[in-house]
């Protein structure tokens, strides 16, 4: 197995799926000759010159074109350069891609993937560091995934391309090149809708996703106690409720760590499900550690907004000493 970072793993998944299925196409701003702003599509245009193409700077047009391709039997993978740029395409995603199966009573599917760099931590400009997973998870008909490792990035992207429904594929920018691991060179899939138990524990369940898996793991490697069961969601929607509930019933405590603003968020939904299904097992209220209900600051103030190791350690102590 090769040791890859997330950019390399995503590139390998795209190349292998394009070689396997001639209906897979890649489109977006600068994805062709330049290989994408983060070089995720690097080299694909030379190998598949008629199936990797640049588009105008028009997100609504990118996604609308991808929907048309998908309805007619192709499997487009559309790139939005940053998740903060996706809003011009929300009408296409929410009103059309997500509804086509229901609108046609199952006669029409929309097998497309919309990739986008997401989350902060790289001191980028405004609209480049948003965590917008809750927008899409709230929309019936859209699947939403966010890998936290190169292995999962390759396996989840392969699954997303093969899925019959539209998948929002969010890639933590901070993890593109900061984490490497062994990734099989052959094709494989990671199922959408199945969380990953990173480590088992008895005292506390910690649920997170995206770039905060690494942050939490860094904290846990420096502390012997408590015994933490760490869950990487991988899939935001569908959400693997069973894995979470089973873990909380065992540990009796739960901390949810996210980057997005606290209110009306994915952590809110997870907390509600735990309360509904594991209330009698709780030894403490579910703790949520999140971004503030503010716009992501500009680069100079980003560190004041983001969840960090100190805040994670404090949150763990609070839930354990309740």
C-alpha cells in the first residue's frame, strides 16, 4: 500500500472511477489543465481530455449542468472551489437535485457528486472557511459526507460516485496535506451512512467529524483518563444513529465536537437523538463543543473562533465532573 495524503487519495479515487466507468466526468472551475485549486484533479485532464473540463465562474451553472448530465445517465463530479461559494447553486441543489427522485416518483435518479473544500484552519479569506454541512443535511434527498482520513476520503468518494443519489462531498481543507496514511492502491468503498469507531472506551463517548478528528485524537494521546470511545461520523446524512446510541448507553456520557456554529447544527440533532433514545443511560447532560454563533473571522482572528486542544480538554473535564 502507498502512503498518501488526502489530496492524493481523492485523486486516485477519481482516476480509478473514470477508468472504470466512462460515464464519470469531472467539471468545475480550473479542474482541467490546472488540476484544481488544491490539485485534487491534477493530471486527470491529460488522461481523460474529453471528460475533464473547466467551466465558467458560475456555481449555479456548474451544478445545473451536472444535474442535466446525471438525469441523462452520466455520473458527473462537480467541484465547487470552496464551500462558501456554493450558495449561488443552492437553488439547483435543494429545489432540483434533491427532489428529482421524488418528483418523478422514482423514474429519474440524479447520480452526481458535488465536491467542495470545507472548514477553516488555513487562514483563508472570507467565504473560504465555512462549515456548511447542516444546510445540506437538513435537505431531504441529499447525502452529505465528510472524510477525516485519506483512507476514508478514497473509499467514500468511490461510494459517492457510484451512489444513485446526489452526494455532497465535503473535504476538510486543513487535512488535505497534513495527514498521511496507508491507502490500498486497488479500488474499495467505504459505506455512506456508517460511522467509524476510532477507539473503544468505557467512560465517555466523543463524536466528531472532519478536521476535528485529528484535534481530538491529539488530545486523547496526551491523556490516560478518561477512557474515551471516539466516533468519527464520516457520514452526516444519513446519520449512523445506532452506533452513537449504542456507545452512549455504554459510557453514559457524550461530548460532540464540531467547527460549525452551535445553534441549529448537526450537534444539535445528535444531542436530540441521544436524549430521545438514551436518556435513562445518561450520567451527565450531553456536552456540545462548537464554533461560536458568528461569521468565521478573517485570518487574524481565526484562532479565536476555532475549537482547539485547550477547549477540548476543558469540555471533557466538564462532562466528566458533572
